[in-house]
């Protein structure tokens, strides 16, 4: 068994270079992909030829990957997953655990699948019975890079939900919620677990002083819908942990926001600001979702005010296309506190009292501002934050899945051409809104979730489509696939698996971005 120093040296690369001059940014949607015109994108510095890696070392990692991928099954508990961060990666323990998991997996696969037993023809069985398993899940889920790739015909015709785990949230409907649709799952045990999780949140929030560290740990696996608004406000730093101080803080911040409106908003038609306001007006309707909600006049006015005030008060960046998307999750989550509809797109905002809408608008502005404070270099001149993150993503993927990285390079697909939007819009254009909300539950629970952890989520997201990527042999088709990934039917389960894979990558490749921290 190699020593820790040798194992650490295995992952380290010495031939990567700090990215050179900042390249031109084409826009938030994505850069043009004409290979004749832009074939030299991101080639400002000479390319270092890839040196062959010794077969022994490559096989060592591939063996490790193969032996441990089945450990990321849907039956693990998120608390155990989080506890891994407190322990060092001991190779002997990892391999021993991996072999044990593989043996258990083989034994479980040998058992007859209860789900395949046909139901009696005379009397229909209750929907809940096929989901009941006497000894836990009979189906293991591999890492995100391998899951969903074994049965392409099945996934193309119909989406078969994975068996629920004891910890990963799941949403079988398009409703925006932090818990599952119990009528489709039909499992009383899951219902009890979700009720228990909600009780834990309520108990934690009911105390005189909320333990934010415990709240982050509890929120990592998803936040129940009833407590999501208050939890987001606490995790974002908008509200204080002390319960007695919250009413005064809310009142002061809401008053301060509307003072900005009174002072600045009338200047939107002035010559100095009319270009900014015009761009906001153009972006907010056709490029935001859900359109049925955003197109309502009251909502468009709210979004325009929020974006304009933020741009005026942050002249270093001003308004940049992509910031408009970041308003939506906060607004949707906060308005769900006052509506009964499960489908947010069907909400009639005119039924919400005007004073409530005012408070939601102010809360949305301040929470969005807190988020942007941590990633503002994404939106300053030339957007250097995004340029750097895309380069870091390229380096990380080259270490996670060299085959995918080499395939993209061979077909002259540059990461900036598809990943720019992933960083600029925080994957909001790539996944449904309900998935974005679930994703942000975890982002707000992670230290530097929107800036640092998002990098690992993007890496896991790319490798998740490795099978489809490797099948594409044409530059244009490959790039179009990466810019239009088939995630329309994704739900909480898919995001939970993606986050688990991202956490694994962060745990194993935690030093990946350090190459650029000089």
C-alpha cells in the first residue's frame, strides 16, 4: 500500500499553468461556436503536450474508482456522508469498505427483485406494497458519472423513479417543495421520516438563539418547504440568529430598501441610467422562468426595481445579464409562504396582499445582495471570476475523467463555450426551477457554496453525461448537447445524487483548485 505522501503526489500535476490574459466574453447565453472563427478560443498561451501517464498509476485510480463507486447508493444516510469530512482518507479503510460493499452488492443482486413479481389479476394490490423492502434498498445507485447510463432506452421512454433512501429527498411531481409527494411514494416510513425532519427544523428554529452550524448540517440534505423561507433568510445572513432581534431587523431592512426605491428609482430614465434599465427590461421577460409567473405585471415591476437598485448601488459591476436569474429562487421561495398552490407558475400574484408583496420584494433584494457579495467578481468588467472558474473546472475534469476531457479537446470544444453559462447563471438555465431551489438548500449550507462548492457540482454535472458525451463525434452536435442537456424531468432525487457526487469529488480532489491560488 502506497504511503500517504506517494498517494498525494499521484494526484498532483506540475505541468498546468496559471491562465493567461483574460479572454473576451461573448455574453451570458454562450459564446458563438463557429470553429472557423473561434477555434483558437482560450489558446492565448501555448498548449503543454499531455505526457503519458504510467499504466500502473492510471489503473490504480481506475480500480479505486470502480471499487468505490457502488458505495454511493441511495441507502446511505446523509449524516454519515457529512461525517466523512471530519475524517482523513485512509486507503486501507477505503479499500476494505469498498470490498465489503461489493460483496454485499453481489449478494443483493442474487436475490429476486420484489418489484418484478407480477401482481394478482383478480384483486389489485395497494400501491404501497411494491415499494416495501424487508432489508433496505434492493437497488444500488452508482456515482453520478455512471448512474442513468445503463439503460438509455428505458430513460428515453419513461422515467422510473429510484427507490427512496432514508436520507435523500425526492420529488415525484413538479411542485416546488422540500418533501416528497407521499401519494406517489406510498410509504408511511418515509412520511414519518419527513415529519421527523420537519420537527427537527422547527425545534431548532424555535429556540431563543438558532444554532446556525446545526441548521447548516440539517439543511444540507434539503429543507422542508414550510420552513424554507426563514431558513434561507438565516443561512444567507439576512436575519440574525437571535430570535428577539429578527422583527426589528426585518423592519429596518425593509424600510431601508424602500428608501432606496424612493431615492434612486425615478432616475431609471435619466441618460446615465437608461441603458441599464433598458437591458433589465429586455432580460427580465423572455429569459426568466417560470414565464407564467414572471409575465404578471406586478412581478415584472418587482424584478425591475430589485435589479435596478442593485445595479445603481454596485457601480463596480452594474447590471450584467445573468444576475436577473438569481432573483427568481428567492422570490419564489418567499412567496410560497403565503400561497397554497403547489405549482408556482399558476400563482396569481394579485391575490397576495400588497403589504406582503412589499415585504417579499425587500427580503428578495437583501438575500440576493448577500449571495452576490460572494461572487461579485463574476460580474465585474471582463467577468474575471467566471473566466477563472471555467479554467478551474477544466483542470478538475481533466483529473476526474481524463477520457471525457480528452474527448472534448479532440473535438475542439472549449469549456468556456458551455460552462460560461453554468457559472454565470449557477446552472439555473440547465435544470428546472424546482431543482435549483433544492440545489440552493445545499449551497447555502456549504461554506462558499455558490463560489467554491458550485465548481464541484459543475464537474459532477458534466461527468454525469459522460456516456452521451463520448458518443458524440461531431463538434456542433457535441456542443449543442452540452448547451441543451436533457434535464426537464429532473427532480429532487437527481439533484441529491448530483450533490452527493459533488461532495465525493470535493473530498477526494479537494486540492484541485489550489494550483491557481498563487
